[in-house]
């Protein structure tokens, strides 16, 4: 038995497909993912950079948390 297609139903299916493709924007998704990754990296730098400001301790070679001393010493 051969299935017949109504031109209106085919047009509706095509329009639904086009609408679904228009709402799925892979480029925008990549930008959102990249923005999220950027925020994660930014948070890690916010924690790391202040520690790097004071260099390393001469005694234990750990990052100093103050210009005169490190947490360990």
C-alpha cells in the first residue's frame, strides 16, 4: 500500500523542521558554553593571582600569602 502525502501536510512538516532548526543555534550554544568556561577560568585566576603577587617563600618555596611570610612559616 503506497502512502499518499497531502501537500499541506508536507508543507506543515517542512515549516516545523525549519522552525526547529531556527531555534537550535549551534553557534550561540558554543558561545554560551565558552562563556561558562571563561567564568570558571576567571574564578580560578581570582584565587591564584593574589597569591602570586608576593612570590615564593625563601625557606619552604611555597607561595607567600603576605609579602613577609607564607602560611606554612
